[in-house]
C-alpha cells in the first residue's frame, strides 16, 4: 500500500483554489497577472499541458497595448521574470513552484516589448551608470543586481527619448556603447563587462564640461559608494552649471543607500532618491518635465 504522503498530493481546498484561480485568470488584468504567475503555477493552473491557459497569459503579457494601458514598466516585468524563475525563492511569497518554460519565454519577450511603451519627455538626458565593482550586489526583494536595474533604466531612456547619452562611471567616464538598438540582455552584458574600479561620480561632470555636453537632466544610478576622487559631486555640478547649463536637473538614484548623500541639500534642482521602487521612473519623468 502506498504511503499516505504520496496519495494525498492535493487537498480539497487545493482543488477549490485551482477552480477559483482558473476563473480569475480569464479576466485577470495585466498587473495582477504579473504578480500571481507563481501562485497560478503552484496550483496547477499554468502547466505545459494546459495550452489554453498559457495562450491566455501570452495574449496579455505579449501585447503592447495591454502593457501600455497597464503602465507596465520594464522593471516590473524584469522583477516578475526573476521571481518566477526562482520558483518562490525570491520575493515575499511563501509558496514554491516549478517554473513552466513557456511562461519564462513569455516573460522574456514581455521585457523587450515593455521598453517600447514608455512615453518620451523630449528632454536631453545623460544617464551616468555606476560601473564600479560593487554594482554586482543584489537589491533586496528585487532579485536584480544594481547593475541590472541601472542598465535597464538607462535603456528605457534610450528607447523612449531622441536625445540621450549613456555612459559608465568608476574613476573615469566610460563609453558603454549602449543604444536604442540594444536588447536588455546585450545592454546588461555591456555594462557588466565594465564592473570594476572605484567610484567617483564627479568624473561625469568633468567629461560633460570638457565636451560641452548640454543635458537637461542627468541621472546617476549608483549604490552610493562614491568615495574616490578629490571633490564632492555637488561641487562638480556647480562647476558644470557655471560653464555649460545653469538649469540642468540632477537626479541621484542610490539603489542600496548608505548614510551618505551626493546632493547639496540647498540645491532646488537636485534630488536624492534612496532605494528603488518601480514608481521611480515616473518620478524622474515628472521631475524632468516640471510636474513635480
């Protein structure tokens, strides 16, 4: 006789839950779908031998109009992909599941599609991506490295804006060769290959002064370990305003914040955003256009 633990694979509540989630899937909005792919898999709603359900997920997540109306940012999809691939090891879910390969494929395609739905601000952006060695560290609850988040955000701008530049800073300001033609994977690969050296955010301003690059908005993506160099970034910014653009806005996103700031607290055109949340891209857009 088989052991009871083998016979009792599902309880009655499991079957009731599966039926309820099956009904929910048919009308589930895109945001809820991204958050609940693990639960749907754990209950058996999403399985390789349930092609209609997989097609439903594909029809929603791989549709640019759904992504646009749902205001889904690439970071949202990337986080969902990482969480789903982990089988429940990442994120706050107490459930575990075996990822379905077709769902992984759908999410990977959704990441690329989501880059095309961000509205442009028509401002000139300089994205300065920290490429020092410490950027390989993970951001808590995101399942993403600082480098992955920073590169993704820079690539979003490259695909949305006509006027942009993306460079990497360590103790120098490097050309990362990231353009709108890059995929997420190729952009991350280019940035990750540069993850070495110390951190000096002021080198970005030095380069822009020397090259007379007039930016409307400068976005720094860093883990806040800017310790190298001989001057504070706020001093370099003041010099850039004197020589190039007195009205430039500077946004510093510190993905793993420490008790340090790169901003002069008296500067009304500089902002220090600590930590990371998928809502930050919208905040940056509003700062760029003067809505905030």
